[in-house]
C-alpha cells in the first residue's frame, strides 16, 4: 500500500510529474521522475531514439507492471549499481523490457521486489541478460535471488567467435545503434536522475530481445545451441564474493615487497583504518585513499602534517580529513616488527599441476582451432577439477563436465590424461 504522503504512483517518460514519498520512509530519497518534465522523451546525446519507458517507483505502479511481467514467456533485464560510490554496492535501478514496453524499476522506492525474485527463479520464463555474471552475484548477495533459464547475449556472441562482445559493439554491428557512453560511471543511487541518464539505462535492455533472437538463430545454424545452453546454466551458479574485510589483504598491494618491517606494520594499520573510514563514510576504499598512497605513506613514515603534502596521491582534502589519524598511526607503529604473513596454501602435488598445464595447453589449441577464447571451451574451474580428480572413465568425466562438453570433448580429455599417466 502507498505510504502516507506519497505522490504520483505511475510514471511515463515524457509526462510532467513528480513522485516522492514521505519522510517516514527509511530511505527518505526522492524518486526518479523529476527527469520527466519535457513534453516528449528525447534520445540521449548520440544515443538511440527510444520510445517512452515506464518508470516504476510506487507499489501501485509496480503491481500494474508485475501483472504484465507475469504473463511474459521471456524478459530482458539489466541492473545498475553504485560500486564506484559506496562501501558495499547496492542495486540502484532494474531495467526490464518485454515486447512493446520498457520499464525502469526504482529499487530504492517503497516497493516489494520479492515477486521479481520469483520470476527470476521460474524455469518457464527465459531471462535475457548481456554479461549476467556481475548482476547475478549482486542480486544473490543483496536479495538472495536465484535465476533459472538464462540466455546471455554476451556468451552467445563469444561462443560464435565474435571478438568485440561489449553491448555497444554488438548493437552497432547488428542494429546500427550507437549507445551514449556518458553515463557508464554514474552514481545510479543518486536522485533525481536525469532524463538522459534514464534513456541510457533504458537502452541496455530495449534491444536485448531482438538481439537474443538474432544470436539464437546463429547458434542454431552453427550447431552451438546445446553448448550455449550448458554455458548459460553454468553462469546461473555463480557465487557472490564475500564482503567481509580481510585485514591481511594489504599483502597483495603493489610495492609491499620493498617496504621495511616497520613499513609493513604501518601499511597494515593504515589499511584497517581506511576500511573503517570507508564503512563510516559509505565510500569505496579508493575514494578514501588509494593503495599506492598507503604504500608511500608506509614507506616515508611522515612525522609532520607538511610531510603528507609530499606523498604522491595525497590531496589537501585528504590531509585535512585524515592527516591527524595518519600521523598517529605512523607514530604508533614506528619501530614495529613486520606483521606475520598468512600461511600460504599448500602447494598442489606436481602431478595435478602437470595435468592442469596439459589441459590448459589443449584448451588453448582447441580455442584457436574454433576461433574462440579458450574459456569458451572449458572454464578455469573445470580445468582444475579435471586436474585434481583425474577421471579415467566417461562416467567419472560426466560428474565433472556438463553433458555437451563431456560428449564433445570427453574422448580427447581422457586420452590426454591417459597419456600423461
């Protein structure tokens, strides 16, 4: 139900409307429709000319949208997040297209997105993404959604041996459409968003269903559809990365090997401090202090505020915000011993490494023979699974690879492994 103080409940791009919600909403952020004040939607500069989209920013509008979505056999989807602007990235827009209509859903609005998660899970509804991996990791982590029945147009293009598989490149090739790239690094959780930004977001799904059909035809003609479906299914099983900060992650920073024991102790303390500041300010680490700046502070061990101004990458604003704490951290760790480096994982047995290298070379040759990138043939994870388990029969191989790959490459793989043994 709409919250007290809500305004318009339905938005069509091009109408002069204002949508918002009362300050009792936990986010207290205005919705998107301020961008819709012109009598007719215009294309973003140098972008495609698009029909009006519907902006979904209230429960009532979402209910009408959802009723249409639930009737569809397939949906084109994309997400926009704020990974360049937040400590933990958040889904900021959900673009969704069906034949004849594009939707832009505002997940920051007071709407219940659980029914969309149910649509994600339905095996009878095809979900069309371009490069789904990042989006799927994001919704799994934030919403707990799982996806069934994926068609990934980027992977379809890669399987077909297309070299330039960015959405802009593919749309230009297939539809002579030129996307406006001005908004690629936008903060999509800011409100309001401009009409041009929303048009950019709309374009990410507007052409996907037509693109899916063209690529599907080519996959069928090339006899690659079964391979594609197996890869699409693998993509749905991607696991989200952990968001837990590792205080020992500083060991991976470039330049750490040149630091003294004291410098390493300072660097560890600075990395922990940066994470706390990033969390407090809700910013990514690099927006607080970049890795190279931390390494230089640890190397130089500045004593006075003026010393900080000579650190590469250290701005006056950073000195003002963080300078006192940085000098305190350096002072507290002056003369400290180097922190203990985490134990490395035990080295794999040599026979496993040898099998992996043998399979990797075979994969590279097979990819070159087909004119595709080597990971189209087999994923890196699959190579390691084969190297570790060393299957000796088709039955064992079927437990590692999907049916299409096991049938297509099984004899070659088993022959390679037998020869090594």
